[in-house]
C-alpha cells in the first residue's frame, strides 16, 4: 500500500483500522510499514479522501 501524502489529512482512520499495526503517524503524515502490511485493503476502504492505494 502507498499513501499520497499530499492528499492525506492525517485523520488517523487508517491507523485505527489496521489490525497489523503497520500504519503510524509521523509528523504531519502517516507511513505504512510494508514489512507489516498484509495488503488487506481495510485502510483503502476507510480513507475519506482516497489517499491510500495499492501499488
């Protein structure tokens, strides 16, 4: 998964929904740890601005 940091509003909905704890807040954006991410797509579905997408 990738995050368009220009679109991300850092609402943290993706952090709350990630059961793998692969998404963390870093300063004024969020980052996805590709080693932990299992590509379930829950974060894509919950993102209100469509900032998260599959590579």
